C-alpha cells in the first residue's frame, strides 16, 4: 500500500501523483521504473519514476489515462492508496558524462526527463530538452523542465507554443551541419513512433542515442519474458536489461507489433469500464 | 484417488483430485506391508518416517500422523500434491513390484487436509531470540526456512518481489493441481508463528543484500529466490505475438487470474490450437491450462520420446484424460507467423532416438526431409528455467556457478558471503518442491547453530 500525498492534473487525462514509498525513494535512480497494481484482480503496469524525494520518502509518477488500469490510477485522490507498488526496477541509462545531451520527450514521456536531465546537468553535461505536444495546453511540466536544463525547446503541431512542428524536426535543425547546438548524445522518451523517429533522425550522425522502451510486462524482474525486445539481433528483457537501449539497434517493427498484442482485449475492457461508470452515474 | 470427471474438470480450474475419505485412507494405509526395513523412507529426499505416519493412519490416529509428517516435512499438503512420488518413496515400496505401491502421496495429502480442517491451537509465544533473520523469496525453500526459524524463536521477515507470497507455488502451479487456499493456509500458519511477510520488495533493487544487514539490522539472510528465469529456444519467430514462456502464460493465469478476464484486468490470448514445447510438470500445467481456457487442440511437442518425459506420471495421465495430444520425437525449429506478426504455425522436424547423450538419455536425431508444420495459434515454451541473476548481479562477493546457481557450502548451505545462506532452485537449478523444502529446513538448522554459537 502506498498513500498518494499529492495529485496534480497536468492535462485532462494526464495526472501526476506523488506517492509515499520510502524504500523505493531511497534507492531510486533517474530512469528506473516501478510496477503498480491498483485494485484486487488488477493488472500490473510499469510506470517511469519521474522524480523522487529521498528526504520525504516520496516517488513521483505520471500517468496518462488510456486504459482500464491507468484510468483507475488516475481516479485515485490524495490520501487514497495504491494497492501495490514495487521498484525501483530496470537500470538507469548508460551515458558517459561530458558534452551536450538532448533529451527528447513526447506526450507524458516529457515528465520522465525531469530527474534524468537534472541528473545530467549535475554531472556536468550541457543539457537541452525538446518536448512536444499537439497544442500548447497539452505541454506538461514546462516550468519544471525549464528549471532542470540549460535550454528548453517547445514544439507544437499547431504552432501555439514554440516551434511549429514535430520534436524530431526541431531535433534535426539542432543536429544539422555545424549547428552550435549539435549534441553528442540524445535520450528519447515517449510514444514508440516518436522514439523511432528520433532514432532515424540521429542514425548515421555518430550521435549516441538511447530510447526508453516500455513493453508489456508482468513481474518486472526477468521472470515472465513478456517484455522481450530485439536489440541488434539479440533478445533482451526490457525489465532487467533495459528499459534504455541503443535506439539505433532497436527492432521497432517488432516492438510496435508486440505492443499491439492485446489491443482487442484492451478495447473490450475499456468499454466495459466506461459502461460501468455510466451505470454508476445513473 | 477419486477424481473429477475429465470432461467436466477440463473446463474449470477447480482441483482435479477429490482426496480420500477416512475409510479409503485407512484402507490404503492397511496395504502397507510393514516392512522390517521401510525402504520407502530412503526414496524420500527429506527422509519422512513414511511407515510411521502410514501406520498411524491405519490405527486411526490422525493427530499422530499429522505430527509425524509435519515434523519431517513442513509442507505436507503441498508435497502430497506435487511430489513425483513414483520416482521417490513409491518407487521403493515393496508393494510396487507386484501390485500398486502404497499411495504415500495421497495419504500425505489426506493427513495434511485433515489437519487443515482442525481448529487452530493456542498461539505460540512471541519470538524470544534477539537475532533477526531475513528470508528472500517466499517459495517453498523460503517458507520452510522461515517456519523452522520461527519455531526456534527467531523474528523472521520474508521478502517477496511479487504482490502475493508463495513464489512458484503461487505463480506457477495452477489451482487445479494446488488450490491457493492450501498455500494461503500454510502462510497464515507461518504468520501465527510470528513470521512477517513483506510483499513488493525486490532484494537487490529495493533493498540491497548489504542493507539488510547494515541498515535493517538482520543477523542472517536466507536466499530462496528460486529458478525463475525462463529459457527460450532461440529459434526464428519466438517473438511473434502469441508466443509465451510457460512462466508468463502460467503467471497470467495463476497470479493475475487471466482466466477471469475481463472480470480480472489481465488478459491472455488463447487460440483454438495451442502447442506447448517441453515435457515437464510446467509443460503439463501449461497445456492443461490452455485446454481449460478453451483450446480445442492442446498439444505437447517434445523432441524426445514418452520414456524421457519428466512430468509426474499422474499429471501425464490427467492430461491424456483431458484430451491433450502428445507429439513425441518432434523438434520445433521455427515459429511461423502472418503479416501482422501473429503465430500461425510451428515448423518441426521428426526425430528418432540415437546414442545416449551426456544426460544418459537417448539423443534425439532429426530424420532427413521430415520437416512439417503444425498449424497453431499459440506456442508456449516450457523448456526450463535458470536461477534469476538479479540478486547476484547487485551483490558484491556473492559467488555463482557459470550456469547461474549460487555457490554454497554443502553442509550448511552458506554462500560465499558470511551469514548469507541459500537453498532450493537458486542453488540447484530447477528441481522439486520437496528438495527446496529440505534445503530450507537444513539451512534453518545451520542458521540457528551459527547464530547461537556466535560464529
């Protein structure tokens, strides 16, 4: 059981929860994740640790309400409890310190850049964060992100804030030719198509690029093998070998395909949940 | 052993065996020849005084039978159900040569089930030893070690990585073979003894092994982390949608209750035709679960022959009764999929038996030009597991064998780290519940000796 101490709505469907989990907060490193279960007979889902506070024993997670479990989690209020939370799981990204690192975040993945990029800066890196969303009001944690890096770049599809276009288009401008902003490392966290596009953008440029994969998983300790991904022709378990991998070696076709394994079941369960909510309302 | 009708039980997850009634148990116990030298005991990895408890049943003295059993084996209700008796105690039974052996496993189960129906006794005194012991992993080795130490007066904390205790007994063995209620009863009994269970803690991640000593104040640690890392074949197509490790398949069903989806939130894809690769107990559990989840064709695919099959004989018989098909001498070489990445078939080679290999079993060799495809919707790999490297990887100085097992001192079960003991599958590689229970018990004795001697 872990009590939710603070809750903040970042967008209508994106919630930030600060959860009391002192053991996890004590050992968490930037880039690791937790697995949560929200109710009896509930499923286990992995969520990136977006921040931690060792002194207060708090762990921050950001959840986007897209399915049954994330909706249940998003519906919890301050003072209520998450049934099960375990972690920190996975390994932090392996990036050498020194030089310029760009963190690219899409959607709620932007939140994961908070402690990752703060840590890079503390290690002496020059840091740039590029985050994107469809429109201005869907950009999350802008002030917090600005505070942890040297330079924050906003991108929106409609141009309502910052650069008009995709994060990868902005990234391309920064790495092209002799741009003074050219990084030597890139960290990508967000939806699979975005991470894949980032990988394609930096491929062949000599810029080391890591992507944070979040395949389906159950235990998070290497026991089920459900999270297997192919990296440079080798099968790896994202839960224990990852979640960060060399983005240029990731078999994104396979990863995308595997992420669709339960699309029908997810739709069915989400439908049932909506009906139940409506029935309750009546 | 009375059992439920095969066609009825193949549609649900209720237990297959019904258990003996008192008269049936007495009758079975009376079949014991009362050998001068009860060799059945030699067949038991933990040397249960089998003859003694069987005679107590024959005399109608169930409290005595229960006490004999529980002193020797702290998990009788579980071992009575999952031990491979036919290759242990019952193999040695003199009755086995001309008639059937005395059904030691069924009798063990009967006594333990009777014990469970009895009122709970007085609560034992609270722990009186000052040294605290941590147990890592709540499978059979950890449960037994915790219980034995608690009886010696030690405050014991059991850490479990998952959200419910029991290890492989919870996530691996399905309810039709081992009902959760039995596991829950054993865990409740340990809690009454004062054992504390902490779920959702991964030792090596949430708390390091060193911190158990340095910051959490434990005087000794027992590692019973099992062999939970699934092996894959490394054949093409293994990452197609619809391919599962047996661990994942069974965990979704047993721990996450996917058989109740959508009432339970975790889904599982089971098509009309499911092929399970392997021939051990886990393979039988997986294939019979697939049958229960609606597979019209549930197949076992094994590269060796029936004679080399490693499952308990009772599970094999139950699987046949439930309509499982067996493809012996069939070696899978590729999983075939469609354009959307879903499994459609399993390409196999027909094998024949050749000379014995390093395991002493006849080596299966492929027959030229025998390649064929089994049309299937799911493939479940049940070809073994190895110890999980997670704890060893994060613990300096904890020595492992090249294959992943923890190195321990044979007598005490102590690892390369002082006051850190280990037992069960984490040490031996995938083996049986009873061996893990035995290792947990002897480690508890070693821990007690070392702690009380102040070594």
